[in-house]
């Protein structure tokens, strides 16, 4: 995959998505010259890749948060079981 131009790399997900919608709409109208259409297509591909990067990053953050939450929950369960065992022994 080719790297996206700096102006795309700096876009937020929402900015890239909105511009991608604009590019697709312009391509669907079919009023561009072949050269313009190719340029738009390339821009659209780069924008789609940028959106995908954002989505992959968001999924990784969610997965990490879920893992941390699960580990925290397991640690709390172990602590509670240990406290119960100590209470039963006393």
C-alpha cells in the first residue's frame, strides 16, 4: 500500500470520511474528465485507507480497554475470594 499524502495523514476520521463521501459523490456524477476521475479515485483510495487506519486504531483501543477491565475484574474476584476464605478461617 502506498503511503497517504501528509494532508490526508493529518485528517481526523470524520474529516477523511466526509471528504471520501464528497469524492465518491463526485465520481458517481460522472462529469469529470478521465484524468480528473483517476485523481479523484486515487484520493478516494488514500482517504479510505486513512479511515481504515482510524478504525483499526479504535478497535485496538477498545480491545485494550476490555482486556484491562477483564483483568481488573479477575483481580477483584481473586481478592474477594481470598477475603472470604480468610473470613471463613477466622
